[in-house]
C-alpha cells in the first residue's frame, strides 16, 4: 500500500465534531437462488430490490448475465457451476457475495456456485407475508435458508448468517446486516494479504511484544523487517533542504504545535518522517511497528511519537515499541470502522471506579481523536536518563469522548489469539500534570476483562478506533481467517 501523500486526510475519518466515520463502500456479487416448486415470479423483483438496497447502503451490486439460467436465478448444480465460472472471471471486482433466496432456493445449486468463491458470503432470505401463503405466492425461504446453511456446514463453506432469520432488502434491519457484512468483507480482504513493516528490532526491555511471525503468516500476515540502522543512514544522507523534507515540515507545522521544539530537532523529525514514509512505501506496508526508544533519542535527540500520530491520522496504522501483533489489530479495526486508530497503554486506575481506566501513550494518538491540537514536548519520562532536549517529539494532549472498538493480539503455540470489545472515552478529566496523550475510558466488566487478557498473555497495550465493529471483527477474524477470538460483551 502506498502511504497517502501529505496533507490529504484518510477516507472515513471522524471529523472534529466527533462524527462517526463513514467506512469505504464494497462491491458484491449477487446470487439469486430458485426452486422450481415455488413461485419464480419473485425472482425479477428480488434482483431489482437487492440492487437498490445495496445502492442505498453505498455499495455496488453485480449480477451475472441471465442467459442460461432459468428465470435468471440458480436452481441446478449446472447453473451453479455457470454462476461460479462468471464469478471466477470477475473475482477481482468483488469483496463478497450476497446469496439471496427470494423463495426456498436450491442448496445443490448454491453449493456448486459457492464452494470455491473464496470471499465472505451473506445468506439472506425473504420473509413470507401472512396474506400470501397460498401455493402461487408463498416463498418458504425461511425453511430454504436453513437447508442452505445446513449443507454449507456439511461441505465446509464459510458463510455469514445474521438476525432476523428472514429479512426484506428494503428494511432498516437489512441495512444493518449489510453494514456488518461490509465490515466483515473489508477485514477479510485487508488482512488476508497484509504486510506489517517491523522497523528496528524488539528492544530487550519489551519481551511483552515478542511475536511468532510464522503464526502470523498462517493467517495471511507477512512481517517485513528492516534495521533501525537503515533509517539512521537515510536521515544522515538527507539534505536539510530536500524537497521531501520541506514538504514534511509544512505538513507537520500545520498538524500540531511545534513551538517548544528546537529548530534542529524539528528538522530531524521531518527527516525521520520522510524516512518512515519511504520504508513503508518500499515494503508495501499496510501498517508499521517502530522501535521508538532509546536509540532514536541517543542518536538523533528526538522521540518519534508525533510522527506515529501523523501516520495514524493519515490512515497508516503505526504502532510503537515494535508491537507487531497490535499493529495487525490496528489494521483490522481500521478496515472495519473506516476511522483512525491508535495504540495505547492500559495505564492507570481512575480512582475507585472498577469500570474506568486511564488509557495513555507518549503521543501516537492521531490528531483527529484528540480534543484539540497537541503540543510537541520533550519526553519527560526519559529526561532523567537522557537529559533535557534529547527526546523532543511527544504530542501531548487529551483524547476526546467517543465510542470505540478495542482489541489486542498475541501468538501462542502457533496460533494467533485476539480479544475484541467495545468501550467509550468519557468526559472525565485527566489530571493537568499527566504526561503524554490520555483519556478516561469506561469499559463495562473491566476487571474481569483485565483478568482474562492477563491470563491469555496479552500485552500492556490496547489497539482501538472510533466506531462499534466488534461483532464484524469477531466474525471476520474468527469465522473466516482462522484467528482464535475472545469476544468481550
């Protein structure tokens, strides 16, 4: 993935008023099922109703040519194979399949069509109407859906089925299902061939972020590693007046407040920002994880926190402390919600409230998730070791209120284990002398959640983004991609 050029904001980001992000649209292949014993008159209507429903949700639907299919729908295994051939020829266009049952449908035709499609499948069935239960108008898709699901399970076709069991495409309930399914499709597509850039080796002090790259590869995540020495060499070879450095300086000055940063440190931050952009583009990164201390402070006299903030704001998930596992979760949550994401520490209790916690980090929070512009400062926690003016780059501020999806990932015995849940940042104040960027989060059942993730060996980090997409992530990662998932209510 090419890193977006400055200063364009990423698609789907929350605005300053805290609006919910608008996720990207999807393109779906439409499968229409039929069974000859039931009325075929509903097929044409279903086609137009489903196309209209997809368009109303901001998506695109495509149907195969109707030639060779009785009533333009799939009933027999031969027709299913014809549908599969059309899909295979056009597969690159599609994020998922909407399998629509206007009437009972035929499970044999559905299996022949779907067994090799390789993308998520939403099984939707039309409801019957109580005043249309005679032989000429009754659909029985309620029962037909159960038959399709049964045989899909028998032959191992992964699929999505949602409540209510039967639903008309023109309803709000179907739009909710469609939004969920679109998020599933984005996550599956975006994680199935995902590249995480590991920039710098894990520091000895953080054994918590050790990761099994082979386990990640088994679920489609490739880790591409580069040494921190490459970053340092790029910076030292980069002229102060290089065009990319000047462009980065303009972007950063417009991004947050650098008034407390010495001029030489600001130029070095700009060069590091350019170097990170270069490496991310060269490796084709969908997210990065950076070794952020203390070599950068010793060698360059800066901290990279604000640069990770800017990358997250631009739409490239960027984790600190070489937390590759949670960089994957950041990528997943961004795909599901369409919003900016960040990585924070489970850091402090909030008085005696068992369901509240102060979530914090030194400054990688994107500006769009903060109450206002941050102020870039020296790293006060490193000052006692390194001295003053040796670690400028922390984007300090506060996190604004919003509902969020959170998660984390570890590898254990060759498996990728993920936890996912919902929470909300509140308006509760964080003490004025609290360093970095922080907010008070309320997560129901927090104490039990902390017990569970501690027993599972998760990090002291949590990835999160605005929007409520837990269930879509659980389905995508657990149901389609092979992660072991813990879902917190």
